[in-house]
């Protein structure tokens, strides 16, 4: 979809990494983010990393959603 939009609108496209989470799925998140970043590089698209989000400190008790502090970091990343 991003490739199509870039071609048709000549817009600059920036893809966001998946935000880290506090669960066993976090390893998959890391793997997907590596693939996304590589593809963005290959397609000359921007990529926003969220390596400064630490699930231990920036997620709610569920480990899935960001708390207020995490939302502040996410906002600054963009």
C-alpha cells in the first residue's frame, strides 16, 4: 500500500516500527521491525524506530498498551 501511495501521489512515506511490548510476542515484534526497516530502506521510505520505548517502564500492566509516559516517548519519536 505504501509503495502504491508513494508512486501515485509522489508523497514522502514514513513507516512506523511496531511498538515494543511486555510479552512473549516482543521477539516477533523485533523480527518484524527488522524486516520493515530493511524494506523501507530498499524502497527509499522513511522508518521511525521506537528503541527508546522500554516495555518495563512504558507499558501498562497488561504489557500491550503504552502508559502515559510511553505515549509521551512515542509522540516525541514522531
